[in-house]
C-alpha cells in the first residue's frame, strides 16, 4: 500500500535508527574476531573455501557436513593454521530434528551464532520427463527444505540475541532467461531460495540481515559437467570457470561489518555469464 505525501513526512517512532558502532577503518571492518560462523556444505567446494575465509579473518568456524567427513580433518587444520576455535558437526539439513539439534549444539559449544551461511545444495541434471519423483524430492529436501529449516531455527537464535546474519547460496540459474533444459528442478529450487531470502530480509529487519550469493560455474564438483564445459567457457564473459578463491571475498564482505548497510541483496558472481 502506497503512502500519501502527508504520511511520508511523518517520522515513525524509533526512526531513523542509529548507525552501528563499527570501525571506520575498512580493513578492521572485515575482521571477524570473536564472531561465530556456521557454514553448511562445508566439506569441500565453495563451502570449504568460505569456511577458510572466515578462519583467515579470525572467526570461530563451525563446518556442517552430511556425507563427507573430511570436514572433521579440515576443521582441525583451520584451527591449527589460524589459531581459532573450529568444529565440524554432522547434520542432515533436510531433517528438522538434526537441524534443531545442530544449532543448539553450536550455541552450547560457542555461546552464540553471529553468521549462518546456508550453502549446502545438490543438483540432479536431468530433464523433468527423465527425472524420477524420488530425485525431485531429494533436490527439494536439500535445496529448499534444508535452507528453510536452517533459516527457521537459526532465526529463532537471531531473534533471541537481537542480532544475526544469514547468507544463502543460490545460483546464477535463478537469473538466466534461457535456462539449461537438463536441470529444471534445480533451477526452480534456486529461484525459491533467492526470493525466500529477500522476503526474510524484510521479515527479520528488526534483528538480522539476510543476503544471497548466486555463483556461476566454479571449478568444483558442482561446476560445469563435461557436456556443458565448453558452453560455460563460451557464455561466461571471462571465458572460464571461477576458482573458489575468487568467491571468498564476497562472503566475507556479507558476513562482516563492512556490509552493515547491505540486506536483501542478491550478488551474482558468474564471470559475466548472465549478462544480456
């Protein structure tokens, strides 16, 4: 509902809100000292690169994984290299009880959660007529239900704390007009979490920020398949897939005090793939 000119001149109670008391030094703004960061899908790929970035910025980092228990050794390695407290928890994000328990365990072990990065995802690249209902449900349970469950239960923590920061990993596929025909379900799940995140940014405006990162093709297990790699090279303006080190900075920006005036944003990091 739009407001009239008379209403626009009325200052609402509590507004304008104060500017956060953060450092004016930009390098200090990027420091994550004392902050607790949870990353899902953290065993490898973008998830581990982001976990690494947070440890490098001096955060306490909790790596969530499901099937790949190399996350345990990687968490220990980050702790030894960067001198920060880390841990790895096995959590099936499609299971509400495991998500609840996982979040409670982080709060018990670390005292709070400052940043939650809902990064875990999966793709089954098949046209819908070739995809089974079980394959459809699997993608929905991880890419949609998993993000929703994590948001619901960490959101309760954020509201109780009075502060929090949720970052959702989506995909450039939520922005492509001519979407690939072999992954309609995956594309739809990423469109869901993108708009879900924007809605949460408004719903949680009194206590938390919410932003989305939409990666393109990165050289990971979920990067371009052998059949699509040449198309990835052709369509990306930069003519290649991304390296995970090239996406660490945007997650750090969104997680840190450098982005205290950023919420509801969807940052595309795709080498120019979706440019018209």
